[in-house]
C-alpha cells in the first residue's frame, strides 16, 4: 500500500508507463506530466515492459541478503546470557563486545526483550497454563473492603468532611449504631467477588 505522500500510486504508475511504452512519450515528457524524475519514469516503464500491469504494485523493501546480519552463534550467546543471567542489552553487549542496539534487536527478534516473558527461577520462556476448554475451570476470589461514604472518604476530602459524609451515609443506610463515647458511624463493608475463566482469562467482578 502506498504511503500518504507517495508521488505515484499503482494506477498512476501504470498510466505513466503506458504513455512511454505504448504512446512513445519520452521519459522527460512523461516525468514532467506526473511531476517525478525522468529516472523514476524509466524505472516504471522498464518494469511495465518486463512484467506488464502486475509490476506496478508495491514491493517489499526488505533486502534479499543481509551480509551484516548477526551470526547464529552470537545470537545463541545473547539468548543464553538473557535466559541464564537475565541481563539487559547493555550488560550483554559488554560481555560480548557488541553494540547494545544489536543485542536489543536480537532479543526482540527472539521475543525475549521483556523480562516478564522469562521465568525468574528457571530462566525459560513463560508458558502460560490454561485449561483446554472455556468454562471447565474458574478461579473465584472474594475480597473485603470498607465502604466509601457518599461524597468521598478522607483520602479525597478533609477528615472533617469525610466524617460528615460517613454520618450522612449511616443515616441513609440505617446503620446509625449507638451514640457511645467513641461512636463511629457504621457504613458497612463490601465483598467483591471476582471470577476468572481459566481458558479465556475473561474476568467478571461484582460487589
């Protein structure tokens, strides 16, 4: 797919090549009409002669060969240091005498550029356990929390305002309690039930 600022789309390349090959336009004249360089016009015309309209499509810019690609034995050393010692790109580069950017590229290509992808005990890539079928096994957890009074608690408003909110909430819910010396309004607790499906990791929570 052509980028947004491309001078020629596949359709425009085809028109340019046809003007040169089929209508006898010069490279300079056709290039001037499409506002490109004559060398560009010649390239598309040559490709049209050899491949036809199919050759006007975009091609990958990836090189056929990479002479400077990191050697497999060096890649194995990088991976071994990452797995065995959990070193970062800078430390691995210091051990092997190579640029840290190259080490990072190797780790990314091997999908171990993040430490959370590696087990901290064994150094092996993490293999997530999961049950084979959705709904066959679920994990349930219940957590107890103190209710937050209407209008916010002391972490969001002043303590005086928080106490006033708690009193108002206690009156609203009917949990006023006894007016003892150290009386505190009872606004209740909440139990959050969390359920996670072991296969899909879909989570559901309800108070």
